[in-house]
C-alpha cells in the first residue's frame, strides 16, 4: 500500500514526502504543479526517483478514483 500525498510540491507536502522517503516508503505524490524543486531542495536531488508522481487536482474526484483503479493506492485510502 502506498501513501497518497496531495499538494506534494507545496511546503508541507514536500516535508511529508521527505519523511515517507526516509522511512523507506514509495509514496504517490499528487499535485497540479510540474516542478518539484521544493522536494529536491528538502529531500535531496534523487528524491524524484523514489516516489510516484501523478499530476492532477484534488478537487477532481475521478482523478483520485483513477489512482485506485490503476493499482497505485489501496481503496481504503480513498474513504
């Protein structure tokens, strides 16, 4: 099971990604942005290779549901 981090390229999201990566997880980063500069700055230049990136809007329920259908998330995370 993977952890979904919404707003992953924001300040809080980048720190959450750093913590999950440090714990050995492979989180799913979900964000509208396309430049993970903050994640690189906080978690290191190789951080991008250690998480799954999905672009989208958290307000788009179908986009979130597609993550589960693609097998990237456990359905319990979508409740």
